[in-house]
C-alpha cells in the first residue's frame, strides 16, 4: 500500500512537471485530490483497512497529500506569476509621455499680492471687509474730512457717474461704512479696486488698494510704526530698512509716508528709486477726529491709525513687473507665469 | 518748488552740508526731491571792462582785447562776436576755474598771448546756452570777485510742498522750519516801516495822504479779508540787479522787468502774491467788489472773460481791472513806459478764489497760493518789503499804504482764534513718546507758536504755572484722568497766523512737534490691545476655495477694469443708465460700468486671439453693476478654442462636449463649496448665448447664474473666431446657498440590487424635467439613480427620439432585499414614470 502511495506521488510530480498552464495544474489537482481523485480514493479506502494498517498507511497518505498539495500550489503560483509578468510586459504605458489633462491655471499677480498682504496682516488680527465701487461723495470725501472746497480734492481726479455717484478714489470709504455699522474696537483691511481719472505710462485709471484701520482706546503712532515695520519686513525681508516721513492727508493727523529701502538696488540708488535708495510705498497716520465724528465715534474716547498702499505698485516691485499696463492686459503669456501657491 | 540755499541763508545761519540738510528736511515733511549745486567749482572770476578790441593778426575769427579789472590790464584773445569796447564782462584770469571744472591757463592763440578768457553765462554755470559773452550792467564794480558778487555759487533745493503747508511756498517758510529743526534764530527781512506814513486806514473806506496816493474800498468783505494798495512812483526803466535776476532764475522764474521782478522776488521770498497796476491807467479809486453777472474783463493773457456774480474783481471807476487773486487785467498792465505803479497786496478768500480760478480754467500760481491759505498778517509786510526794495534799489518814491479790510468767511479758520489747549501727556500718549516740556514747547516756539505754559484758553492770559489761583481739571480723551492745567505739561498755544487754516486741534500741534523732532526717535511697537476679529470671514474662505478650484482645474485668473465701453453695451444689448455711466470718462472704451463680466472676458479672448493664443480657460471675480439693482460680485469664466480637447490622444478628443464639460466643472465647484441641490434648467433667453446650448443654474432657493456657448453674433462682434463656452454666477447668491457644515447620517450596509432601464424620449424633452419626475416618483427603497447611457439613432429611434439608460439602486437599511420585493418596487416605479412622461420603455 505504502509503495502504491510512493508511486502515486512520483506520477503526480511528473504530471505537474508536464503541466505548463494554470488549468493544466488544475487538471492534475482534480485527478489526484478532487472528489474522485486517485489519492482521495485511497484515503476513502482507509476505513477498510485493519487498525494497524490504518495508522501507518493513513499517516503516509496524509503526508503525501500534503506534499502533493504543496507541490501543486507552488507550481500554480509560479505559473500565475509568469502569466502576470508576461501580461505586464505587453501592457506598458510610456509614463514619460504628457499627462492627459489641462494642468494648473495661474493666479493673477495682483490677487497673489493682495493675498500675501491680507495673510500677513491677518497674523496680527486684521480681517477684511469690502464695499461698493460706486460710492457717495459723502463716504468718499466729506466723511474723510475732505469738504467740497478742500484743495485736497485736487489730489483725487475723480470719475463721476452721470447721476452724481463717484467711483471711489480710495478704499477708505469702506472704512467709513465699517465704522458706521460696527462699534470699536476695530481692526480691518479694505482691499479693492479704486479709480482715478488720470492715466499715463505709469498710472492706470483703475488700480488696487488695501487700506487698514485700527481703532481702539489709547492707540499710538508708535504702534502704527511697529505694525507697518512688521508688515513690510514680513513681505520684503527682515533686514529691509523702513523709514517714516511726515506727510499730509486730510483724514489723518499726524500723517506720514512710509519708505522702504529700494528692493532693486538695496538702497544704493537706481532707476527704480530715482537714485534715492528709497521707495515710497505707503501712506498712513492717526485717524483725524473729524473722521470719527462723521461716523459717530467719540474722538475723546478712541484713537486709531489708518494706512493705505497701492497693491499694483507693490506687486510690480515684488514680482519685478516693469509696466503697469501688463497687469490689466491679461495677456495669457503674462498671467501664465504666475502659477503656484501665493 | 525750487529754493536757493543762499537765499534761505539770509534768514537762517544754516551751515550743514547740503545733502545732510536735504535729508533732514525730507524727514521733517519738506521732501527734497532734488538738489542742484551751482558753481561749486567756480573760482577766480573777476569783473573787467573791455578797453580796446583789435583784429588778430593771423586769424579772421579772433580778436585781441585789452581788459582792465580796475587795477591791472590783461590781454585776452577771444572769438566772441557780441562784444564792443567799454563792455563790462566777467573775466577768468589764469588760475580761475570754470563751472565745468576747467582751469584757465595763460596761453597763446595763433601766436598772440592770451591771459585769460571772457566768460559766457554757460561757462559760469548760469544757463545751458548762451549767445555770447555775458555783458554785465555798466555799474558793475570792476575787479570784484564776480562769483560772490553775482551769487553764482549756490545750491538749489527742489522741495515738494504738502497741500497743507502753503506757508512753505516761500523762502521764509522753509527758513522758519530749518530754524526750528536746527534750533537756530530766524532773521527778519528789511521792510519799509509803513507806520511812518499817515495813510493807514481800516474798514471800508480809504484815505489819501500824499498826492500820489491811491485810495481803495472793500465792497466784498466776504471775498477779500484784507486789501492793501499803494503807489510807487518813478521806477521807469530801472534795471533789475544781477543778484536778483539770478535768484529768480534759480527759483525757476524768468526775469522780465524791474517791477515784475521785485514783486516776483517778494512772492518767492515771503509767499505773498502781489500785483502791480500801471498807475496812469487806473481811473480813480480802487474798489474790491463782486463781479456783476455778464461783466467782461480782458485778462493779461488777452482772453476776454465773462464774469458772474460772486467772483471777486478789483475795479476802478472804468470797470474791472483784475480777477482778484487769479490774474490781472490787460487794460492796466505795466509795460516799458510805466513810471508809476499801484501795488496790490491782499488776502482773498481761498474757496472763492479756487472757484473763480476753476471756472475760468486759470489755475495760476497766484490762485493756487490763495487757495492754500495765506498768512493774513503777512499782507502788509509783503507790500512793505516791495516798497523797501524798490526804494532802496531804484530810489523810487513810495506812497502810503491804503488798507481796506474785510473778514474771513464763516469757516473753521475764521471762528478760530488760534488758541489750542495742549496736554502734553495726552500728546505723548497719542504718539507713544516721552517729549519733555522743554522739548515740546521749545519746538513750538521756534515754529512761531505762542506758548503759555500752565495756562488754558479759558483762563485768559497772565496765569502762570504754579500761580495757585486756579487749577482747572478736566477729563481728556486719551487719558481719562484729571489733567492739571497748571502743570508744565499743559499749555495754551497760539497758532501762528500763517498756520491757522491748517492747525486747528492739538493733534496738528502734535504733528508739528513730531515732525521737527523726527519720527526716527519714536520707538515702534506692535498693537498692544487685544486682538479682535470684527468679522468671521466665511465668505473669504469660500471665495478662496472657489478660486483654488478653478486654478486647479486649469483656469487662469484675469482682472479687468469694472468699466467697459459704450460699444460693449451696444454689443451686448444693455440699456445704459445715468447711474451706471461715467460723466467724465478718459476714453469711450472705459465709460460704462459693466452689467456682466462677459464682455470683459470676450475682450481678453479677443486680445489673446489676436496674439496667436487660440485656446485657454480664464476666470474673473469682479464687481458688476446691474442697471436696475445694486452692485454685486460675480464669478465668470470662459473656455475658448479647443481647450477641452487639447489632448494628443485620439480617445480624449471629444469635440462638441465642451458646454457639458464646463457645466460639470461649475457644478463640481459649487458642490465643493457645499451648495446642495444644484438645479440646471435648459431655458436661457438672452442674446449672449447660443439659444440651443444655454442654461440657468440655481440652488434650492436662489438663482445662481447661467452658462452656455456664447452666441456666434457676440463672438463676431468681438472678432473671435473660435468657439467660447461661458459661465457667470452671482457670488453672493452662491454664498447664501452654501449649506452649513455637514452632519453624519448612518448609511445602509446591507447588499443593494441594481435594476437598469432604457427609455425612449422625445429629443425636445429636457433631461432636467425627466430627472425631476424620476426623483418625484422614486420609491423609498430606491436609494440612488443615475444616467449611464445616452443614445441617438435615426435608424432605430427616428430623428426626433433618443434613448436614455438609467440605473436604479435599491437597498433597505434593515433587511436584505429579496428579488420579489425589488421587482415589485421597480415595476411600480417604471409604471409611474411611464404614466407621467411621454416615454416608452425599450
């Protein structure tokens, strides 16, 4: 009996060796281990043997069954691996060919710049508010301490609508609206388009501003200075020099202009900074008492500072854009250069 | 404005290097935009007289001159053409250095020794061009150092004057700030003492004292707060001294004639505009009055001006002779034959002067100065300064001044007596510094403020610190504490007359101290109070996500002007209204506020197409201005050309599918924001879009926008030859449609069963109406349904039908569904939709 089993085993091994497909292996398995398989028959016949034989033959039969099963599995895995490999060889894609899809778009540099500015000042608690582009004369001028007869109106070449509305000349009216609807303390930024009725090579009739406003008790000019130094250095580098110069705006007193060490020549003097080594980048000051009065804040109770900057100019410096008109032509070859996270 | 440093030095002994001065002025609010040094290298130039001129023996174009400097005779060979014997000229002797740095040496010209050179204005750095040798007035003293005599060595500061600093539009004003910054004394100018005369008068009438005096009357006291006139006689054909001409030139003013030059000189020096009438042409007394409607005046520029009431004129018995503060009249203009003049110095109302100047489009230097507000106390001084100069230089006879005052209009400036209470502690808190009393009050005094320390404006004069009589306490703004008005940290300051239109509160006083002390010295710090976010910027977050979505899907952002052209309105069939039309556009192409973003995008596509960029996808966030509504923010985008099909693999090229692809992107963008139940309808009846490929997008409660292929007529109007698909959505409606953060709901885990169904539908039946019936009739067990095939075939279905295949997914949360249950539900569902729609089951 034992010798029959040995013979069976070697026959099976031969059959396995001859099988070269997964289905061939399966045939072998069925003929030996299937319900009616040779080995299965032997195992079925064990019950007819004597107890002694049952023990020895049974052990041998089970051992051989395990060996055959393992051999079949091993052969099948080998064949499956070969088949898969053969399939992979025929199923290749040249992944170095262009990906299918339209790629990423680009963010307009003005948007990127605005985002950088808003995020930077957001770190010290400024949040954005917005307002309409067509404004009332009151919000754009009177409330900002610029009465009709004020010579400062000359500084604003204003577009008027036929019904008397004005295209805002700065985003300060957004601050007026904010103060009219919210009680102090306030820490806001007003980004947006502004309009001036003059245009030449270096001026666009539409450009972008961001104005900031902080109102609270006991706000000082020293804090304005600190805020703007933090802001400009965050954007242009910690080592950049920043200086403050007295200036005049109807809506702030004291007022100042803020100069940044020229980003092109690092203060040595070049064409961009007109050989001064400085770039005038912001206007700022302590909010004028008349502005507080116009919005119903009590200038005896609160003080505040405001600042404004031209996003276009800053973007031109930041991205080294030479001509402001590029910003509004929206030429695909220009915009596409501004991919990636701002 | 240009200022001669030499001139400034007549008022203040400032001796720092000019670059250092320029920087310090810039940091004090007088922005020096440029510094020009003149004649820095000049030396050794003397005044000489040409005694004889002889021909050069060997050169036709040269002459040999004998020139004396009063002591020595020098032989000089020159090629100059414009000289004659007896001319007085600048001479550079050997060793002298010219403006360009060239040193003069003794030499020989064609064999004749030449010991120097006769100089032109160019060689002395006075002008860029010269016709020949500079011929000097005959009375120029011989032998003097000409560089010193004619004040050729100078530095010119070009200073940008801030709008509120009209007082700095003068040498005196600049010198005054310098004196404050450098703590130097400010010197007075020499003037004629007008009080020696007897012609002083106040009020509406004038008097004369001497024969050649003029009288003046002020009938427009609101328009003219102060008018002075005086006669100056016998000034005929006096030549303006060189030094004065030189100062005018470096200040950018062309010398004209003596009287004009002196009035310009004093204007530059003291900032007060002056006007000289030819006395012989003035008929009778001078009257300041409002113009009559329709009154005519020919101004100096020979224009006839039609005046209206409210415009201030100066008139004599024969009518208007000047547009007050703006421009003189032609009738009384001075000329070469003028011997006697009437000199006017006045203070005209800034607002009225500005209005008059604007009405006549005559923004003269004089008008601009009056607009900015002048020192009313300086009017008489300026007249006296002119009188002094003319008298001392030309020996003219100066008449008494006639003065007719009015009053300043009811404005901040006039109701203000110039007194401001300043609490230095509050001031220090506002700036964030620790100025001492000495520092602050000293600075103010040097700027011309009166400072009464320890006194407030209500307690009158004379009270001094620590007098112990009254201690006035009050609660102030920034401090919320009792302020001791008798302390050395408190003062009542009197604003100088030349700053009263500008300095109206203690904050302006603070600014004055701060700018003079310098902003550098303020130690900066970040805001100290706690951080408050005034608004939750949900909107910002949502917008930023929308932005990123389109960028990630290959769209590039553009930013356009908010206005488009009237032409665009026509192209897009908008009605333009007054509230959306700019009355003073720069160009017709930017004259109307856009109602939609579409034309802006079509302009960009047109621009790109004309530059060989024929495919792309762009989007814009921006304001729109519906003619009948409020300003709103839209997001719009276009895909143009074969952008969707731009793959190189044939299997990706799906021509004609772009509208639905765009719809897919837009709907995914909305879904990504959390807009649920997006509904798209086929209707869209406006001329912008292809009538058969356009739709509207809405959320459950709000219309959101529209999309579709752009109408070929629009494309044609913009010169675009590639197809364009477009969407535009209202951002605020989108924000309103964003659902709050999602909440988890348990989902079924038991096996589901799918049943498919194909239906034949009429082609003109919108998918959305089929879908809405499906959702309406859907049994509870059907958890999900979707379209998985769409098929058209003229052969099998006919030209007007198409087949749609849907999958219905059945699932129960509680039990595993049996075929019987699913079949029952499915059969009922199919029956319900067949009954509700004109369809057949395939």
